[in-house]
């Protein structure tokens, strides 16, 4: 089942690591990014921005179980799971 999680942008790596530790390696993440260019002092910089802002999609077969989701509520980097 897919779950939408609101995360802290600066702690996205920590969130993914902690979720893999708790749920297992068979978890999938979907986090689309937008790549754009910015001109700064006659140089072009390529930047990436998260398309969904603070949200990320996570898939795991045990997300159907509400008890399993309640155990994951206090992971570092997570603000909350959307209902």
C-alpha cells in the first residue's frame, strides 16, 4: 500500500535510512524532482527542487496494517503520515 508522508526537507536522507531500518529493505520511495537552471555571475548552475514540496510517497506491503504504521510515527525526519 502507498502512503504519503510529510517530511522535513533537510532530513530526507535520515528519514529514508530510519524507515528502511524499521520496515525492511523492500520499501520503495517516489520523490519526483524538477531540474532547472539559474544564472549567477555569468555562470549557469543546475539545481533540483522537490516537485511535491515536503511530501514523499512510500510503498510497503505492511502499510495496510494500522499497528505497523503507528510504530513508524516517531521516525526522525517525519512530521506525519497523511490519512
